[in-house]
């Protein structure tokens, strides 16, 4: 076991033990240089009978989590594989599991459970819409953390798997008895999104009734037979979630969430009110149905035509004006901006030569202020395309902003770091809700702007303070990207080494030479583990920058 007060990987100081399972121990740790708390999960070889098998499961778990970014999921920042143990550094989630709430207080208030269930629908829908889809397979109160702000975090991806459409059925039976769907026991086809819907239904059942489906008699009864005060609508939802036949369940978490948002419609009093209202307006409703049918047919015909028009324009776009035309056809489709599903967006078109020029930047600015088009009256009007995207698809809007921010940061053809970061930060700030690292880049930008300001005015004290802040942000950036894919890490490492090359004397004034050398060595060591043939040139360039940075620091 790790000792309290010891350092893991030279930077994570163990503060105390916060949990222990059958195979692992979880500690609270602090990266003192970044003033950031992390959770450290340790599995020791001498504490597990089949360590290699367990280790493979942990590797699979971390590989899944490293690719994800959602406010209800923890982020992995580091994985440390030693001869004696396997250690995962991840976000520290404050709060308690819903299982603990059940043990302390019994059945939970129906309104609270509905809100938690909607959040769980959001995160499961996110997992199910990855490519390939990720099936969680172990939803239960013990794996849901309730945070102090009332939101949840889904933990423990040890049984999650990527859905393979070609598979007939799963080869292993994983999950928790009572919560697991019938197909998780084998012989009934492979698990899919509907499996998670069953597990979520069983979890909701446990939370609102206090009856554990994982204990005898291992049954899920109508909830109002246990507590008549519960909603008939929620009872109906749970029963549909937990049907043995997956085809009889909700087919997506979006469908389930809709019913959770409208669960009171099935209450007896609500049904009576609606019945009375409908009887008063029966004739009107009949006519409305006729007109609505015509309108719906017209709407879907128009939507189908708009979709085809958008995709044709985007597929054939070969100029900025052509991309503008495609985006104006449907500003709510992210493919027009950053590409997707085989399409190249306008941002990729601008950097096809590997550089974002000042002229290219003006094109992105035009997106920000709006695109001009001729209205039906023959006059030009400005369409705020990004605002339309933001209203229709907030998550997609954040993805677009983050992608544009990255484009400025890594491709902008300017030599001044503060200018690159300033241009990128205005986009990053719109995406922090979805991308934690975006806030780090915004903070770095703020440091660089203040350094530029104080350097001109010779405010030595304030200047030193900002270089200290910059160093702390460099450490945070390294910690944050260590769990991301290699392509992203290489770009971030280039920024880190670039700062050391640009500000060697200033950084040495606020931290020790050993700390900077340690950072250089860490990046160098991390880089040795990257073998991507697509990053060959970037790797070679970064290695040269590392050698230059080491020489600069050692010579001072």
C-alpha cells in the first residue's frame, strides 16, 4: 500500500486513504505545484490472485475513459504501470455514492431520483453515441456519486465494453445481480444500449423504494405496491425499462429521458384533467389532426430537402464562399464548421496547407459576427450562424468553439505566443463546460497578457507573480493532457517546451532548475512512448525543442 505523505511519480503527494475495494485502494493526493487534488487508485500485484487479468481490465477501463469528456464522467490524467502495482490518477470526485444515501436514509425522494435519472440518461446517451458505442453494463447506486452541487458522476468502468455490431452475443457475463439485464447472463444476444436502460430502471427502482433488486427475492415489483404514494407515471417508466425482452424497453436514453421529464402526465388526476379538456375540444382536435398531418408531411418533406441540399453543398464545397453557402443552408449542423461523417468543414478547409493565416483568421471572425446573405426582399442581411447552432445544439456549439480554439493555438501563423493564445482563448472560453483543458488555455492566455503588460511597465513584482502563475499552468496542462490521445499530447507538449525555450530566465526566477529539468525529462520520457507514424515530423521537431530547452536551462 502507498504510504501517507509519499510521492507518486514524483508529483502526487498521498494525503489519506478514501476508499478500499476487493482489489484496489483509493487515495486522495495533491499535486502541490499545481495546487490540485486527484484520486489515486492503486491495485497491487501481491493483493490480487490473477493480477495480469485484473490489469488487462484496468487498462481497458482507462483506455475507454481517456477518450471521453463529459461533465458527469471522471477524467483520467495519468496511468503508472510498475512491477508491483498499477496506479491510475484521475479526478477526485467529492461527495458520496447513492448507495451510501440508501443505507443511511432508505428510499430517496421521488423528485430527486427523477433528476438523478435524467442526468444518468444524459451521460449514458453520450456513451451510447460514441463511435463505436460504449455500453456501461454496471449501473447501480454504488457506482453513482452525488456531488455537493447536486450533480452526479458515473464511476467504475471495469465492466464497460465497446459495442461491436458484428457480434452475435457477449462472451462474458458481467454486471451486478439484480441490476443486470437478462442478456448479460449470456445466450440472449450481446449487450447494447438497451442493457444500460434495464440497469438504470433497476437503479431507479431501488432508489425510490429502498428495495434492493440484488437481494432476495431478486424481483422488481410495481413500485406503488410498495409505496402507494409514488407516481403511476414513474411506475410505468420503470416497468418499461426492466422488460426481459430488449425490444419491449425504451430503445434509447433520449426516449427514456423524455418520459422522465413528463412522468406526471400519467398521474390519475392529470389524466382526468386532460380527458375533460379533450372532450370540450373534441371537434377542434379532429380538425387540428387533419391540418397537423398535412403540416407534418410538409415539414418533414422540407427538412429532408434541406438536409439533402446541405450535404450536397458541403460535399462539393471548394471555396470559402461555398462553405458559407452550405452553412447558411443549415447553421445547426456542426459538419459545416468542423466536419464529421466523411465531410470536411470550413476550418479543415482553411488549414489544409497546415497553417492558419491572418486571412484565414478573418474568415473565422466572419463566422463569429455572422454571414451575409441576400434576403427575400433583395437586401443583404447578416445571419448569426453560431448563435443558431448554440440554441439548437449547445454541446455541438462547444465542440465547434473548442476546435476553432485549437486551430488558432496550433496553426496560427504568428510568432508571438500571447497573440496566438489571445485569439484562441475567446473560443476556448465558450467550450470550458465540455473541455476542462480549455480553461487551462484561457488561464495561460491571461498570464501571457499580463506578462506582456507588466514587462512594458517594469512592474517586477507583478511580473514575477505572473511567471509563477504561468509555471503552475504549465504543470496543470501537463497533468491534464496526460490521459488524452497521443496526437493531442504532442501538441500540448510542444507548447510546454516552447514556454521553457521562450522564458528560461523568467521561469528559473520563480522555480528551481531541478523542477524545470524534471518537466523536460518527463515530457521527453512521455514522448519516447509515442510511436504514431502520423506524428513523425512533430515528434522530430519536439525532440529538437527538448534538446534546446535542456541546453538553455543547464547553461544558466
